[in-house]
């Protein structure tokens, strides 16, 4: 079972960007940690990050060729991108949305998630552990194995 773990704009700045909100772990360390946790769960991973909306749409479409599901943190495109929502709906792979911060307690403009409308799972405000919990959730959906995170 293989998952695309897709990150949108400014997530390459993890560790530098607003550490009080997003923590001090940088993007590469996050990838290493999530890949190791997924490996231990028997989940193969493909990571991709882009600051560009069209690249994220391309990555979602390409996932149809090799992935069983998608973990996505679209960054700010969460709240604006109908193109990402449409791409997720087009490929119709099982998908889970991750937000490192608790967007439900932040500004009003962060209260809508277009991408989330095409996701079966929502892992919000769990820090980088949210990526691992989302992967476990998709593993459960895809293979029927493992435990659904609380
Ligand atoms: C984010 C929340 C978004 O509102 C923000 O624009 C991000 C990161 C999160 O992981 O908490 O870039 O998706």
C-alpha cells in the first residue's frame, strides 16, 4: 500500500515559519519522521511539496498511476482552491486532510476547507503527528488493517 503525502505552499518553511504555531521541526525532519512511522506500519510513502497550485493539481492527478491514497496538507490553498478540490474528486482516491495547527481556532478565513470536502478524514491541530494519524486512517480504509486513530 502506497500513499502520496502532499504538502502545499510554505510547508517547506516548517521549523522557520511561525514556530509558535507550526513548531520547530523542519520539513526534512518531518518527512524523515513520517516516512519512518509509515515504514513501521508497512505503508510506502511518496512525499511532494510545492508552492504552486498547478503543481499540486498535477501531483494529485499523477497519484492515480501509483498511489492507493493521498494525505494532503494544502496549506493556504485549503481555503481558496477549488482546483485542488476538483483534482481530489477527479482521481477519487481515499484522501485525508492534515493541518498542523488547529485551524478551527484561528482566523475566520481559515474556517473553510475546499480540499477537505473531498477527504474522508480530517486531522487538525495534531502537529506533525497528524500526518501519521492520517496515514493510519487511510491504511484502515484501504486495507481494512490497523487501528483508526482517535
Ligand atoms: C496549515 C493551516 C493553513 O491555514 C495555513 O495557510 C498553512 C498551514 C496547517 O498545517 O496548519 O499554510 O495548513
